[in-house]
C-alpha cells in the first residue's frame, strides 16, 4: 500500500514538475515519495536540489542525511545532520539521525572481535 501511494505521489509530483519545474511543493513531494519507494540516490539528489533552491528548508537537508544513512554512508549522513543542527539545534529528524549514528557507533565499539 505504501509503495502504491509512493508511486502515485511520485507520478503526480513529476506531472506537476513537467509543467512547472520550479514548483517547490511538487519537488518536496517527489523527494519524499522517492525516499518512501527506497530510491535513495534519486531521493537524495532531489532533496539536495530543493535545498539548493530553498536553503531555508533544512528538512530537505535532513532528508538527504537520512538517504545517506540508509545507503550506509555514515560520514556523509552525520555531516548533513550536523549542518542542520547548526541551523536548528532542536531539529527532530536530524537529532534522531545523529542519535542513531551514535548508537550504531557504540554497538560497533562494544561488539567483541572474533
């Protein structure tokens, strides 16, 4: 069901962007739909494009961070989250991403080596 909704959202956003490539809301909708569909590299690129056009929309940078996290690039994810937290120290998505990274790092450090 989520996949169907994600596909519909992505298609609808692309339809709007075909007519108005600078449509802010459609761009945000497309980024989220791609993320939900697991198309993380496309989602990250879209999040970053929106953030570049609208640098006050730090949710887009946080979204790019979550894409990097899910793609296994902890350093890039942490960098994105830190940038968001510099601008908005209480940003919930960025704080959650950083907390997850810290937890993963702690588990790796405490895991016994064979």
